[in-house]
C-alpha cells in the first residue's frame, strides 16, 4: 500500500486529543454579562433568553458569588432603570443612586478582588429615546455632547467600584475622553475595555428586551456596517492610540474574520462578545432537540477562542465554567 500521512494517529484517544489541542478554554477566560433591574425584589425572566434574568440587588449578589466560585474571570453589569427614570440625556447613568451604580457597589462589596467588576459605559439603557448618546437639534446623535456624558458616567462607575469600563457606544473619541476624565481625578488605575469593532447587528434583539430598550429606529449612524472589514482596523488603531487597555469585537459569531484581524494586530488583550441572539439561537435549537446543547455551547466558545479572543463574554459563563472545572 502506498505510504501516506496519517493525522488520525493523534486523534485516536481522548488523551492524545487533549495532549495536542491547539486551543484551550478555561473559566478564567469567560466573562458573565449580568442585568440588574430597579424596582424588583426577585429575579425576572427574560423570555427571549431562557435561563437569563434581570436581577434584583440580592439575586445579583448571589449569582455573582456563584460565578466567582465557578472561576469566571469577570462580571459585566448592565442597568435596567424604571421607565419613568429615563430621560433625554440618560441622567440616571451618572447618578450615584442610579440602579447600575448601586449594582456595581453591590458587586464590589460582595466579590471584591475575587473577580473583575466591569460596567457598561453607555447611555442607551437610560435614555427615553433608546440611543447611545445625546440627540442634537437636527435629530441625530451628537457625538461630542455624548462624550461629556460618557465621562460623567465613567467617573460615577469608577467611584461605585468598577475595575473596568466597557465603552460600547461607538462614539468617535470615546476612549480618549474617558481616559482623560479618569486620569484628571486620579483614577489612573481604572481600565478601559474598548468596543473597538461593534457592528449594527440583527442579532441584538433579545438584549433589547433584557435592558428594556426604548429604541425606535436603528443605530447604523454610529455602529459599524456589517459589510465592512477594513474599517474595524481603523477603529482598533484609534482606540489603542487613545489608551484602550483591552479591545473587543461584537458580535462574535458572524464576525470571526474581524476577530482574527483584530487579534493579529492588537498589542493588548482581545475580547469578543457572544451576544444575546447567538445565545437565543443555540438555546432554541437545543430546546427542540435539533442540537446537543452542551456540545454546541462549548464548540461555539472554542471557535471564538480559536479565532483570537483572549476573553469571551458569554451568558453561559457560569455554566460553562462548571463544565470545564
């Protein structure tokens, strides 16, 4: 028989496959996005994301402890204010007594330095129009007026105990503005997770239920066009120049090519966000018996890591960490 290479030799047993695996998936690489809602005493289910909840302050603390015990690397917190507390400038976002800042204080008190407490530094949950910034006189988002609000929000979040701020609004200059604002008051140790490449995706739908979004219309004037690839590297370079400590690609699933590009170029750690629509699709298919849920979840996470992510934000973080332990 003619001799030929036999790659299957290294696939023969679980031990051999484990020995030669090129990509690892560990609990410390996972970040759990969490939602804390004002005005509730018990967790409230999110119908489009089965298994995910809006938390009360008490249940937030309990879920955080579970995640930290499982070895999850970080917690990313989003706030859900009461509808009547929303306004045109998202004023509750920078209010020390706003729900997000109260939630950050609760996490900092509960888990301390045992994990990384992260905050979503964006106005969309807090504005009555649902956009990520301040609306100008002509009816579009005013980039520079929004930067002023982001700095106020960042300072409140740092004071509340956030270790790392997630700049998800996709305003030009947001990383530099927040960095200067933090440094000016001595918050030089507060880190910035820059959403360097955030696309205007159709897969954000369930998230908008999760945060009680008031959005009408879309965010295509500030989030990136899914058709564009090179643009993400321009955004990356700008965020690095402005002082980003970590950069992120969002979503993950349909943008693994972008993630690979960013990972090849970045000089800081790279994160990717497995978003609500990705979670919902895998969950729905598994509920119908069409796929193996655990296998699909882990395969999707490995795929994101393989594409270049050092850190993965995923709603399965705690559960996957238990599987991996």
